[in-house]
């Protein structure tokens, strides 16, 4: 579930942050920060606990009426109400297919996940630079070591589950099984995926994609937060919990057993001049 979907479900149930805290055993302050958008990257077990409460809950009519739920926002919900973009309105529902995705007008920036269409924000210059630099560094390592893995950058289609319901475009990714690479797209899960978050897609990268990538068999998943200068790394083969790094750190690449290390201080120094303009 995305943060927007969690907030919507919270209203449907008529649950306050306090109620969710009691049911999930998550501290109230943590629940408030998540629903208020102050926590950028909730822990994996926290996400699971919240989803469990929200998916299995029964609407509490004695707490708030359905009509009231459409208009009230609780104190902990500091973010504005979600306003669907035209593409979301046009393709509402969860029954969409890759055939529909392929038939969209050229240049339409969406991803298809489990039959849902999700809008994609245009990347910033910082976003693009970090992505291209990472792809270049991955490529250098592969070439130096005569490896067979292949790095890609967006927009490259990935038919993640090999079914007709999901097509994503990760910012940067590495495929080590060349049989998955076709002329049109990647069919199957990449070994490593890197997503570079922006304020408009943070919940998507942290919640929806993290769970989807893990389930699909992605071995390693990085989420980069340029504004906070944080790199969150999931090594799904070893732990469900992520490791956190800063732009002052060297980040080891798990799929290559840490033999490839990315110097984020170097990357930041290359793009620092753009940060200084803001």
C-alpha cells in the first residue's frame, strides 16, 4: 500500500493515529510521523504492521461517520489530500494490462504494478546525474572484471513478474542473467535496482516498490534520497531490514559481495554545484 492508500483506508475505517498505534503496537509518535509524511523511510516491520491493521480492520461507525470521513483530516495528517492526476482518473482500477500500457501515447510517464497505473514524476537534474553516474560506475566495474552483468537506466521497461500485470521503469538496474534481456524489454527480476526518490514518489519507492521488488525476486534494492543525502540499501538475500548510508559513505554492492564499492562522496562532489544553486 502507498501512503495515500494507507491514509484513504485509515479514513474508511475511521481510525485515529492513536487507534492504529494501539492495534499495531507501533509508538504513537511513529504513526503520526508516517501519516504526516515526516518519516521518509519506515522500517520494513513497521510497514507490515500498519498494512496488517489497515487491511484487516473493520470500519468503526461509532467513531466517525462515512460522510464525516470524507471531509475530516486528523491532526497527524499534515499532508494535503491526494488529488489524482488525469492519468490516474482515466485508468482507475486494478485490472489493467501490459497491452494497455504499450498502447499508451508515446511519452506517457506511468508504471503498471499489479494492474494499477501509477504516474511518474519528471526527474530533476540531480536525479538524472546521480542515476547516470551510478550506471557508469557499475559499467566500469563490470568491464574491469570481465563480468556478464548489464547495467541499464530509465526509461527501460521491466516486465517484473513475467505476467501481463506489471511493467516498471527503475531508475537504474543491473541484470546478470542475459536470457532476461530482449530487444523490447527485460523479462523477469533484475539483480539490483536503484530508485532515486523525489517528494512526489517517496511513498511509492519505500512502500509499494520495495515490497513488490522483494516478492518478485530482486536480490538488492537501493533507495536514494537526494534531499536528505541518504542511501537506504535492502539486501533481500540476507535481511529484511535495510542499512542506511549517507553521501559521506562508501556503499558496497551486495550482488558482487561488496567487491564493488560506490563512493557517494565523489558522486556528491560532482553534483554539488547544482545543490548550491538552490
